[in-house]
C-alpha cells in the first residue's frame, strides 16, 4: 500500500510538472461613460473701450505726418489728463492715394471703467478732428478669467451629478475620471448703439454696461465599476 501511495503521489507530481497551470479568468472590461455638460454664468462688462484715429491729408508725406503728429500730441495730452482712462497708441501708416495726395493715420485706443468720462473725452477728441472707429463695453481680462473659472466649476458639478445618476441606474458607481476636456467661451465686446462717427457729433449720454454670459463646456470619460 505504501508503494501504491508513493507511486500515485509521484504520478501526481509528474503530471503537475507536465501540465500548464490553468489561466486566471480574464478581467472584465471597465464600463466607460462619456458625458459632456455646458454651463454659463452672468458677467457684467466692466470696461469701456474707444478706438479713434488721427488722419492727415496733404500734398507731401511730411506734411501729412506733421498733421497726424500734431493731432495725436493734442489727443494724448487730453487723454492723459483724465486719470480714469488708459491710453494706447497703435499703428502709424503713410500712403499716397489715387489722386496723388498723401495720407497718414495713427490709431488711439482708450480704456476705462467710467462710461461718462470716456464718452465726454471721446466727444472732445472728435471736436479736435479725430474720428471714432468704435466704442464698446467689454469684460476686463481679470473679470473674464474669474467668470470662466466659475462656469467650469458649475459645468463640472453638473457633469458629476449626472454621472452619479447614470451609474446608480446601472447598479454601479463612478470609479474616477479617465479623461477630462474643458472648453470655454470668452464674452466679446458689446458695441454701443451710438458710434459717434461724424466729427460734428455731440457726445451722447453714457450707456450702462449690460450682462453677458461666460460659458464653459466640460467633457469627460468616466470609469464605472
């Protein structure tokens, strides 16, 4: 009996050595949920921007430039006297038109948060010969960034809540994010109903800034388990 037992054990050992161990069961593929949610928050424009232009017209390029330089020097002095207004000069160009006359021009951008002061200054500069190319309220970079972050967090909260609801309906729970994508929408400038293009125009009353919407879209792949 001992020999049989030993033989049987030896056979089992030999068989175990020759046979490959059974493969573990394949892991189940995770369930991936793709969701996309958008959200927006109101944001009030807090910066008014005026874009003006000094133009010179003469028979020689030097005379045209002198006219622009004199108009711009006067405009800069007037603008810098208003502490609430920021001043930026822009492109300076000179060319000859098809009638043989020389044209020169330079742009001037004014920024501030006081609508009444801006419109008053723009009106004075128009009276001095500058033309207004545009006037609009817009959201300052700092306020736009804060609103964008708030919109992203709002969209993300909605996405997480929806993912939890779907997972619960399937008898699962959210295991975590696999991928996350964020896209934002930056509110653009809001043109005022008056453009003050004519040099003889009188500065209109200040128009209060209005709300716009800062939006964000969040897309994600989430693992359910």
